C-alpha cells in the first residue's frame, strides 16, 4: 500500500512540474510577444513623425 502511495505522489509531482514548465513557457512567450508589439508600435509612431 505504501509503495503505491509513493508512486502516486511522484507521478503528481512530475505532472505538477510539467504543468508549471508549460505555464511558465506560455507566460514568457506572451510577454515577449507583447514587448515586440509595443516596440513595433513605438517604431511606427517614430516613423510617422
């Protein structure tokens, strides 16, 4: 019984780590995309002057 409990816990930990990695990757990609968008806007405004 204790062995099963241990494997279940490690599986949950692996899933949690994987989910966190994916969430962090998604957040960092969206932040980078937003900064590129802002930079492009600033460049467009500067070019129009």
